C-alpha cells in the first residue's frame, strides 16, 4: 500500500526504546515526524540521528514529536544511542522503534520488491528504508520524502518544510520556492484581490495568479 498526502497515517503498536507505542495515541495533539533507516551502526544514519538529537529542542518548540524507525531490535538501539550521543554531543531523546519484523516498513511501503527479508539482513537489503513522513495532529500524512543510501538527509530542509506546513495549515496561503520563516507567502487563488487585502492588508501582485502577502497583518 502506497502512502499518499492526506492519507490517514497507518496506525501501529510496536516496542521501542521508550516502551510500547501506539502511533496515533503517541501523536496525540502534536505533529509528528517518522524517519527511518536501514540498520543501526551505519555511518550515514549515525550522522542523521545525531542531527535529529541536536534538533529535538527545535521540534519541541514546534509541538512536534519525532520517532526513529529501525529494522533492528530495541537492545541494539539502546547501544547505538550511545554512539549517536558521543558523535553529536546531544542525547538521542526520542523513541526508536523495533521493526525487526518489517511490519512498519511494509505498512508504510518503504521496501523495494524482493527485499522483504527477515533474517541475515544487510543495510543493502533494506536500502530504501530511508524515508521521512510528517504527520499532522489529525493523523493525516502531510509530507513524504525518500532518500538513497548514499545521500544524507537534510534536516534543515525537513525543519523548514515543517514550518511551512504549520504556517499554511488551514490558512488560505502557500509558501513559494525556497521560502523560509519571515518571508512573504503566496495568497491562495480562492481569495480575490479584495478578500486578500481584507485578510492580509497590502498584497504584492506579481501576476494575476501570483500574489504575495506578509505572513500576518
């Protein structure tokens, strides 16, 4: 089953470094980020989990929980967390789930055809388990990203995308290319010019269908 934007994120109950977790209950009224990787004690993923460890305070500010998905056991995760902390200088203060059964990897369609091994796995066997999902408080998937093994994920971009999702959530705006917080936003086409001015004040009309406004009055 492929996971699409606005699908309800498939629910699951699994063991993790924080004990048993049921996804929807764990999310609660927060946003959530699931990020997965092919195996513990791998170089690129150690740098990535280190980046997440350093960003935990930023996620907390944004009412966002983060969860790692791994095809290894909780026992292995607990050992790997020590390496993550030693490398990054920050505690890996987020749950990492035990997906040795590949239940979550299959549920979220993270694996390629023919890679559904459950024994004697190598990172290459689960190479596409390097996916990011941003999920809203309504449990709907808001964003997905998948990366090859050789390309480290850009968590600054993930944080930027989260900011854009939260800013536009339920509002008649969108963000332009390369937008960062503080920059102007695009007015939705559902508002005419007068409605846009009433909502945002001055608007900058570049084209009849491309109008910019300050993020708030």
